C-alpha cells in the first residue's frame, strides 16, 4: 500500500485502486507507481472508482501513463468510468477513451 497526503494506492488482488484526492500535490506518486508497474508487468489494472477529487495535473499523468503503456505494447485497464466525482472532468477533457469496460 502506498499512502501520501490524501491519496492511497492499494493492490487489491492485482487491481491497483487509487483512493482519495488525485491532484497535483500527489500526482507524481501515481506517475512513479504506475511507471514502475508498466516497467515490470505486461498488464496493469488501475481503478479510479474511489477517487474523490481529480484535477488537470492528474489527467496529464493519466495520459502519460496511458501513452507509455501504448508505446510499450502493454495492456492498461483503467476502471471507474461511473465514478461521479471524476466523470465530468473526463468528459470535458475528452479522455473517456482511456476507460475499459471489458476487464471483468
């Protein structure tokens, strides 16, 4: 488990759940964690279902992680599209394409 300020990243049976406030003050932690995972695994599952707040800095980090996975031919599943706290931000930024609905 990784904890910083108002953010926690928990490995729940292979799904890395981000919980709390995913904002500029802790987006570096998320970037480092998921870069490490993409360096060591072929498939990474990220869940944003418990994120209570997100900002543009976090969206940039997600875009970087998504791009890295794509460049390296890794599989990145991003779950949590129905989270009401983040859905507007993803719709406004036209980033809903990073979510996967067919993981389970």
